[in-house]
C-alpha cells in the first residue's frame, strides 16, 4: 500500500500548492507596494506615445579632412551620443544615421529632455591650455590722450575655480582695456617665459646672446595676427564668442572666451594644449559638502597623469595669471584655476556650476569627444497624437483578441476557463507593475512595438494553459480520476511548456541583440512576458489546479467543469480490465 502513495508524491511535482500560491502572492504585493512607493504608477512612454523632440545633425569635417566623414566615425558618433543621452536617464532615445552625413536623434518627452537636446551635438573637445594673459571680455576702448585707468575689477578668472590640491583663484584686475595696452600684453605674453614648448625662453632684447632662435617673418606674422585677434575680440558678442577658439590645432596658441560669472565674460590668450580630453579617464559632477558647491571631478589615465603633473609643475613656478591653466571645452574656457603645487592623478573643475551644468559636463567628459563636428539642421517637436491613435487602435485590437480567447476558453473548457482567466489576470498584473518599475530603474519605455509584444504574449500564455488542460483531459480519457490525472499530466505538460517558452525567449533575445531602436522594445516585452508565463504557470496555474481538483465541482466531473469523463469519452478503469482477464489466463495451466 505504501508504494503507490510514494509514487504519487513525485508524480505530482507539487505536494504543497499553498506554498507556491503564498510565494507569488507575496511577490505581487511587494512589487505593487514598491510601484506605489516609488511614485511611478504608470509605465514610462516612448516618443511615439508620449511625444518628444527629433533632432537632425549634419556632420562637418575640418578643412582638408573631408574624408573624416565616413561610416566608422559616424557609427562612433552614434554610440557616443546614445551613451550621453542614456547617461542622463532618458529612456528609449533613438540615435541612428540617415544617409552619409546625417544623424537623427529622437528624444522622448521627459524630465531630462532639455539636457539631452543640449548635449547631443556637443563635440566635447577638451584641452588643458596654459593661460598667457587675460583681459576684460568687452571690446577695447579707442586710444586717447587721457591715461586710461584700470579695468572695473572684473576677475581675470573664475574666483571659485580651482584644481584639486591647488589654491583658489584670486580676484585680480584685468589689463587696461585699450587696444594699445592689450596689443602690448599679447606681445609680452608671447615673448615671456612660458611652460609651453612654442613660447620663446627669453624676453631679452638680444636673442642671439641667449641662444634662442630668431623669430622668423612667418612667426612674426602669426604673432601679429593673434595679437590683432585678441585685441579685437568681443566676448559679449555670441557669434564672436562661439568662433573664437574654433579651427585651432591643439599645438597652436589661441584665444578664447570664458564666463567668470553669469553675464560677465573675460577673454584669454592661451598657449598650446598640454593635456587633451582623451587623457581623462573618468569625470562626474558631484556636490562638495564642505564648500557647499557643485564641482566636476576628473581622473586621468596613466599617460594623462604624467602630462598633467608636468604642466602643473611648470605652472606652479609662474606668477599670476601665467600660473593658471584653462580648461577649454569646445573652444570656450570652462574654468581657469591657478596652480600652486604639482598635481598628477586627478583634478577638479569648480566654478559657477549648478547640479544640471555639473552633471552635464561630467557626462560629456566621461563618454568622450565626438570624432566629428556637427551642426543642428532641424529640431522638431513630435506630438503623441499619431502614436496615441495607433495605440488606441492596438489596444482595441488586443481587447478584441483577448475577448475572443476568453469566449473560446469558456465555450470549450467551461469551468477550467476560470483558472485560465485568473492566470491571465495575474500575468497582466505582474507585467504592468514590472514595466512601471523598470522605467525609473533601467530607463525602459513603452512604445508601440512593446505594446505589440505584450499583445502577442497573450497567445503565448494562453497556449501554456491549453497544453496543461489537454494533458489532464488525456489522463481522464484513460480512465483515471481527476486528482491523479492533474499530477500525472503535469510532468508531460511542464516539459512542453518549457520547450515552447525557451524557443520564444531565445527568439526575443536574438531579436533584442541584433536590432536597434523600437524593435528592441518589442523583443524586450516579448522576452519579459515569456519569463512571466513560466512563473505564472509554475507558481499559480499548477497550484490552483491542484487545489481545485479536491473540490466536488471539479473532482466529481460536473458537466460544466470541463472535466466530465462522459463528455470526454473516458475508457473504463484500466485496473478492472486486468482483473477480468487474469482467471482466463490461469485455466489452461490448471488443466
């Protein structure tokens, strides 16, 4: 008598269904509570459903470098822009090439949409240049017989700018704001001792005596041109400000503008770049608790640390303003801290940052510089009207499909349809809650293809129930009662369900890896719902079926239960047939 009971235990595969039901109930309550606690009670929507911004960027190459606009650089730029936007937490941003020289960036409406728009085309060409001289950013006054006084006290560099371990930049008056004195300042700065290799090592009137090379006519012309550019530069003019440091090679001196305080600009004469952005290993914006201000911290690579140590060692021996290095981003001075000691592995950019600007700069520097320069061709606002109409049509189609599935289940399986409908409800609830939680967690956004994936999942989930129900019916047709039929049918149904769901999940995973953009939303939703199908069937459908098999309605095969042995054409019990044939086989032996 013990052997059959022992055999039925493993066949059931589930001796205590209450535990599985309690587990999935706790999981549902915990996930739902987490959704309400996080404040994100609805899934985040993609650009086609929520609207957003579509930006078209056109690649431009430097003169003589037209071949730089190629497939490799364009794909690199797409990857960098995508990482920048996603680094801000903007989900479902689509970045793809269009033609040979255009990139389309679709940014869904969200809290960081504005930041993302500002970053997509920023080239992030970062250089650390020594400061040779600095002046007021306003246009110089015309020469006059009256001696000109000093400038109005505009700080020559950001008062709060500093490098990690360096002193805070002090306020100092700018040079006299006249064309004559500014031109003299440029000449003296280019002749003065400088840590850069291009500046002459002596300002003596007799260069031959000091062993330094004579200035060539070409160098004199370049110095005069740079002097003229610095003198006439008006940093209050946005066009001049944007064009000041453009098109200059890293190994050449240049001029640039920098904003000391909101609306207060200064212009800088800068030496050749000593450290480049590629030498920065990591950067991030963070809040300095001690000083109560936002800063950007940078860690250098091994090679960058050596370069940074070399330049800060030289600058620390200079007088102001030539003991400063300018952090130049896309031709504009972000900060110009002074240096009083040698630095190496890390640095800090401080200034008039708020949380948004500090995190923006850290994000740009972390993900690198774009290999090309881009100009914005168009910025279009995308409304959600079209996507909303399509979503409405898709939901109507999904509702019709779900209704047809329920009608089929009720008509064919009768009472069993209740288990299928409850299982579909559990699966739908888990899918919704997890999608709502994945929005803030990993940036998942629900778009139209993702909705299609969820609708397709209805069929996958219903298919699992049908497989199990049909296995139970097969066992009943063989003459078994419901309780052993439920347990004996489970191993066979489980194997089929796992194989079917594995194929669906594998297809979704491959589709997610090899595709980009909205198709990934379809693949992700399909894979997620496939995994949830396994969870629901194992932890809800099977346990609830085991418990309902003990009731009279299902256990006695009520005609409306869907498990009536007569309607299924059940055979007589197999054990009775064996007992009837046993005596007949024994008679010949006795004779």
